[in-house]
């Protein structure tokens, strides 16, 4: 929890657990969320409200999340002041909230219990068969896809008695974004269901995910990120090792990236024995896969693990194909003999609506999890085939004047590269034009060269000013989006010489892309900030342009 050093200073530690085994949701009392309109906070507030907890919250301004909460009867206050927390028993903050926040200071003075958002999620997870999804990339999509499978196939699976003996229908879920439903209608990312399962997105950015004790833990990848918190890649990966050790039943993880392979090589034998790995790599020898990039000591350690018969199971992803004209991905999941109690190797064909090899991996993780929960593999694959994606993950927002406008949350170089590869697979003949808004000064500085290399996969790029989020420009003098433009000079890029440039604001960048766009082109807004607001702006510009031609 927190410790108070003076009446005006509170020390906040998001990694310290606030609750013990005897604590329950019912013991929270009136609970107040600071920054309730945030994606992660609003989901938890809604779940507590559905569980009967008296919930209030504050934020700087209204948004779609606060409007939804108000429609449910949650008291949302705008502006943050000490009066907002009067009478609150529990006050919840996120890592974006600083210790000098007036509501934090007032809560400490008033003796309220001050807890990090991860404490609330951990409390909710303890009462369910919980599934937590962590990873540098793909955790929102993967947790959304697992939820989608359970929502759409859980009732049928329950009718045929799941092997694990839990109710899969009507799951609870806490996901930091909306899910695009099978019928195209968005489903909000928070719900307290009547079933036995809770699916949660586990944020590793501040180390707080180490508090969770899920039945099933997933790691989509472990490529180093959030080094402003961890300091270096070694500490980042060490946190994933700790997170993995808390899985009660199974750990499901990709071993396609070097970071994940470094993590799994550090697992103790008891964690290794409950691990299920999945990979797109062709070899059948998981020891060879995991050993890639390992030194002699690591290789010897892995050999010892297998000689003792506690190595992980390996699920292979086969038959990758180029996307067909409809934009579908076709692949096969090979489940090894002995997996989930099956006597023989099983091959499960899957057709996926969302493009990209990264989504093939995400879908595999979701289907594997559903099978371990007791669902028939073919039923899980069939449900996955209707998944349209998480909000802001390759979300097609419209077509005007022959130009397609897409929005995506990608904000790490690897995510951007995967996004642009997916765009090429779905739209092989169109020019890909990107409006990219970097997220955080620290990330922009650290990854400038890699951002330039990833963006080189596009034909035309405009880079907007950096979205600061929790950081301040004065702490990073000289760091602007121009450093990515400068780094691009060293990138060999063919389509056009002046392919990348900076804009003074988002709207100017949107106007630049629309000015260059031709019928058949794809315009993509990319980033974790407010760049998403430019999709509607660009669609309106394209509409006006078409009307002027007429």
C-alpha cells in the first residue's frame, strides 16, 4: 500500500500489494477512482459497480468512458480536489497519478486505504478462475480474443461439460479497450459476468503485474519496453519470470521473440513443467527453439531440464499463407499428443479475419487457452474465426473517395512493423500512408532508429508531435519527433525520397496525408495517444474533396 511521510507527501508504490488473503471486494466500502476515465480504470470501476460496490470517480474532462459510467449510475466528478474523496473508504490510483495529487493527499489525511489499480484487479481475479495476459505487444488483442471465444462459444462448451469443470459462459473481463463484436457492434472492455472465468489484461509497464496469481498466465512476447521504469532489459525480463511463477495451472507463451526465449531460459523447473509454448518456427525441437541466442551455460541448463522430463509442451503454428483477397489469414494449430488430455496429435485449421502473422500468434494463444479451459478445439477455432479485433487494432473506420482509413494503437517499433506488414498483406496494391504520433519522450529517444526502420515499411509517413502521457517535455530537452525524421535519413527506403516528415500538429499531418492520397490508398493513424481523433477528420476531408470534384 502507501506510506505517508508528512501531511503533504505520500509515497506511492504500485508494486506493493495492498490486500491480503482475507480481503474481498465486499470489504472495499465506498471506492473512489482518480482518473476514472482512463481505459484501465473505467473497466475496474464498472466491474466493481456491477458487483454492488458504491463507486465514484474523478477526471479532468468527460470522455466516452465517463459517459458510459454515468449512464450506469456511477458518480463521476470533473476536476480533481480534496472534497471528491470525502467519505471514501478506498481510493484507487494508476501509475499516471502523482503523490502530490490533491485527492491522494486528502485521502491520506482522512485515513482512506490508498491502492493501485492493480490491487483492485488482483482482488477481482482471486474470486474467479482467472486468465491474465501480459506482453509488450498483443495483450489487448489476445485478451479480447479469449473473451470473444468464451462469450460466443462458452455456453455450447458448458452444454458438453468442460473438462476443467468450470462454467465458461458469461465470463467477466477487464480489458483496456472495446472489443469489436461478431456483429460489428463494439462491446465495452469491462463486465462482471455470472460465469466462473475472469479474463484480464496485465499491464507490465510499472511492475505491478507481479501481484497477480492467475490460474492461467499468458506471455505474448517479452521484447524490452518501459525501460523508463525497469532501467534495462534484464530487469524487465526478470519481472516476467516472476509473473510466470505465479501461474497456478498453466503458463502459455510465445517463444518466437528473443526476449521471450531469454525469459523461459530463466524459469525454474516447476514453472517449466506447467508451461505451454507456441511458435511459428518450423523445427519440432523446442529445446532448439528456446536455445536460439543462448550461451553455453543456458544451453546446458535447458538440456538438464529436458533430461529430467519437465520440459514444456510445444504447440506449433503451421501452414501460414498469404492473405487471400478477402483479407483472411489461414493457418493450422498442431496440438501435441498429451495436450489437454488428448491421446494423439491434433491439427486444428483456423481462419482469421484480422490480418498479420502477429495476430496468427495471438489467435493461437487464445485458442490454446480455451482448450485448456476444457473447450473443444474446433469449437474454439470456429468462435475465433468471427473475431473482428480489439478496438484500435487495425480498425477500419471508413472508405471515402476510394481511400481506406484505418486506426491502430501500435506505439512500439515491433508493433508498427507488424501493423505495416499486415496492411501489405491485406492491401497489396495500395500505397500505405501513415500519420504516426510517438508516445512518451523516453520511448521516442530510446527507439528513434527502430521507429524509422519500422516506418520505412510505409510509402508515406508524417510524424506528429510526441504525446507526452505521464512525462513532461522539460525533463527531455531537445527530444521531439524530429529525431525520428533525422534517423530516417539513414534508412534505405525506395518508394519516394521524401517519404517521411514532421508536422506541427495532428490536423496538419492529417491534411498532408489526405492531400497525397489517391483512390486505392490506405491512410493509417498510428499511436497510443489522441491521433485516433484524426480518422474522422480525414474521412470528412476526403468526402469534401470528392464533392468538390463533382
